[in-house]
């Protein structure tokens, strides 16, 4: 029983990271059909931002908001400079454009920070372990799950309770009508990039607190996980993104338990194969969204 | 009276098909001739061979992407499979004991020459495509692209872990250096011919019909899945052959040789040249190979007119990134779009100037379809 609870907690913490990643990606996708290859780099820059601030002696309680702010601004800049000119282009053009953006922004990271991994020192309490009733729960895991729940709640409040949120939803659902109603697509896009950036800031901190070090090429793994999560959940749906992220987390943790020792090295391949199989059974993803972005 | 033309559709009838295929082969021949001239200079040899292999690879990539409109991120995986299958088959039996001591019996006693190694590489890649295709080809658009990226991850993971077969993440070495100028460019001409034949065949037409009007094509009895699967398998074969060529040029490589960096190259070549056509693929391969080679020399330091230029490592991929964005922003159809070099006869009056459109080829390509229109709309 304790083992089971432990696994569920593992799956929840991994899954909520993926769900947040997928949420940030989907938000921009729903407004401009962009699947952003460079999304993982926002995490990397956030990680580097945290490293620099921590090394400069800034207290961690300040590092967190500063980092999130930094990534938010970066995301907006990326959206404004690189992606705004492409509004209305087909998803594949946008996908490849973001690939180009990735190469450039990654190069800047290499220029500034070099290829060597940079260690992120997190405060001691984050690396601790809580022991209760036979369970050994890393504090970071609890923080991850809590942040996930908090961000999702804040996100839904923003989406459903504010004027920004109403504009976002309108622009995502009926862009033409939204425009006729006086909603400025540029502004909506910038809001989407800002929110998506803030989420990336949170995930970046969680991700690199867990991994421990940042390199300019650390973006690949989170980007891939987010991609798989959004496709698994169903492209373009907020609920699908979260479902996909949690499902991917569950599949990964389940693979680690179920697979025999000899097959564990193939875990990544098997997870992707499982996801592709699921997609064949449900081409619209778990939430049954459209398969072809229009 | 024959003349050459650049056009996106072909003239009707067998003569039109012959002219379109011959035009593509002529383009490959011209590229070969140019390569042969450059090959005379010893410093150019490596880049000429590399270009030929890249051209085979991009023509293979284009065979799928151009005809189906699905941008595959998985073709590098076919290249990897081709390189490993062809490479392992080509390693001499005696060396195999040293390089791959745990190779299963029947494989350990195999040793093949250059051409069979290419065919084995191609066949292995086509097999992977045929096994995964029925699943992958059900998806469309961006979901399909991401799923093919999944294929690349799967193949890289398996190659890096199947140590008895591949030496795992370490380099596989000992592949004989069989790749010659004749080998590469004969393969290129054959590849281009196959690609053009497919493009102008019924199967190619069906694939493009599904690309442009999936609903209409399906109601006309064209199977979306089957039409894509043909293109997928054939293009995987060609890309696998490119991998086997590459393996016998490099002689040592690892799964990392066929990953994101290689993916960037393939995509850049296809986008710059024009994703819709064979002629564009050849041009794109030429432009990007030269650009990439120049940048690599700049990275390792070179002197131009007495000044030492030394750029930090990684600049080549950043420049490729810029090239991608610039092309997609201002020339989304690439340098050549879907235009192909073709022979035209002194045609009967009905074929010109209003040739009956047998192929809906003038419709914009999937990539960059509305970037221009959207901009106008945006203002």
C-alpha cells in the first residue's frame, strides 16, 4: 500500500511538471497555432537566471519571483520579435520557424554561459525528505505537486474570471468574431506569451531544482515531454494538455515499475511507442480534440 | 524541338511524364558534372562527396514531404537505420569479431560489398517505415510531425542501447571506406529518377491529392493511409541508402551522428530549396552544404584576406536557424517552390498555353501556405 502511494506521488509530481509544460505550450497554440520548439529554452534561460541570482547572493525567496518575471519578459520578447510576423501562417510553418528560433536562442545561451553544465544551488529545505507513515516523500516532490495545483488554479481563474481570459478564449475560439468585437489580436497574443512564459518560469525552477544543473542543451527533454503530452492529450485543448501531461507522467512511472531490468534502458523508446499506439487508437488524443490544426 | 522549362505541373500524356522525369535526371546530371569538376581539386573532395550524400538524403526526404505535405522529423531515423544496417553488413568478417564480438551468429558471418550494403541499408529503413507507417500515417499536420519526432527518439534510444548490434552509444567503427565519387553520384542520379517517376506516377498523384484535398480524394476512392504509406516507405528506402552511403564515407559513427544536428540540416535544405520539388531539393542541398561547410571552417578558424576569423562553436546551427526564419518569412516556398526542371516538346497547341491540369500542382504547398496572405490580412 505504501509503495502504491509512493508511486502515485511520483506519477503526480512528474505528471504535474509535464502538465504545466503542456499548458504553457497549448495556450500559445490555441491563439496562433504555434507549437513552439523553443519552449524548453525558456526553461533553460530561467534556470540560468536562477543560477546567476543565487550565485550573486540574492535570497531564494526573491530569486523565484525574479526568475518568473525574467522568463515572462523573455517569452513576450520571443513572441513579439520572432513569432508575431508569422500570425496566420500554417502550423507547420510556425513549427519550423520555432525550430529556427530555438537554434538562435540556444546559440546565444552557448555564447553567454558556455557549454559546461552550471550547478543550481537550491536552499537545503528543498532537497530534504519528509518521512511519514512509512512514506519517504522528497520535499521537492510536494512543492512540485503544490505548485502544479496552484498554477492550474490561477490559470483557470485568469481564463474564466478576468477580462483578459475572456479575450483569450474569444480569440482562440472565433478569431474573426473576436476581432470584430474590438479584441486586438496582437494584445491577446502578447498576453498568451506572457502567461505561457510565467508558467515556463515556474517549471524551469522546478525542473532544474530537480536536475541540479543547467546546460544550453537541457531544453530538449522538457520540450519533447511537452510535445508528447499535448499530442497525447489532444492538440489545442487546455484540459487535454493537462490530461496528456498527467497521463505521460503516469505512463513513465508505470514503465519504471513494470519493465524488467533488461528492458529498462529502452524505457524512453517504449514510452514513445505506447504514446504512438494510443494515438492510433484515438487520433484526436485522450480528450478527443481535432487531429489537424486548422 | 525540345526545350527546357521550369514548371510546377507536367504536360499530359506519356511524353509529358517522360519529359518531366528526363528533366529531373538532367538536373541530377548537371549537378554530377559540376561535382566532377570540383572533385578534381583535392581540397574539395570531401565536400563534393558530402554534398552528393546530402542530396540523396534530401531528395528522399522530399519524396515524402513534398508529395504528402507532412513534415517528417523522423527521416533522420531512417538515415540512422540505413547507416547501421549497411555499415554492419559491410564490416569485414574478421573485423567484426573485434568491433562487434557479441553479434548474433548469422550476422557475424555476413560481409557484403558497396552496392549490397546500400540496398540493405535502404531495405532496413523501408522496413522500419512499413512497420511504423500504418500507425504514423493516420495522423495529419503538426500531430504527425511530432509523432515522427517520436520515431526518431525511439530509434536513437534503441540504437544507443542495443549494444551487441551497434556498440551502443559508443562509435561503431571499422566500416570500410567504400564510398566513391562514382558510387555517390550514380546513386544520386538513380534516386532522382526514382523520385521523379514516383512524383509523376499515379501513386504520387494520389498522395498529392490527399495532401491538397483530403476529403475530395477520399470520396474519390483514394486511401489516405495507403497513399501516404507508399511515399513513406519509398522515401525511407532512399534516406536509408543515403545513410549507408554516409556510413561508408565516415567509417565511424554513433547514434548521436544522426540526431538533432542532422535533423536541422535536412529541414534547412528542404525549406531553403523549396519543399515541393526535386529540383528544389538539389538546390537546397547545394546551398546549405556549402554554407554549413564554410561556417564550420569559420568555427575552426580561417583567415580571409589576412584577417583571422574565429567564431565560437555552434555558429553554424545559429546561421541555419536564421536561414530558416528568413526563408519562411520572405520566401515560404523556398528558392524554387514546387517548380521542376522539365523537357517540353514543341507541344501540340492544346498543351500550351493552357495545358489541361492533370495535377493540382499549382496549389500552394502545405508549408508557407498563407504566410503572405496572412500578412496582408493582418495589416
